[in-house]
C-alpha cells in the first residue's frame, strides 16, 4: 500500500505491474489519476513558460 501511495507513475500503470501485466503497463497512462493530472498540468505550465 505504501508503494502505491508514494509512486509518481500512473496509478493504473502501477496496478497493472503489481498484477504482472507488464506488457499492458508499458507506456500506459490513464490520464485520470492524481499523478497523471499533476504531470499534465506541469507540462502545460512548462510549455507556457517556454513560449514566453
């Protein structure tokens, strides 16, 4: 449980790997979990800063 809560990767990807679905987990991102949303917002801010 601690690993699930402390991971920075997509939570869906983490669960797939936990149940040995490594092929399905490769390059997977749900886009809905807190980690995916944080990453997306970070990328938006970074791109906006680069455009200035």
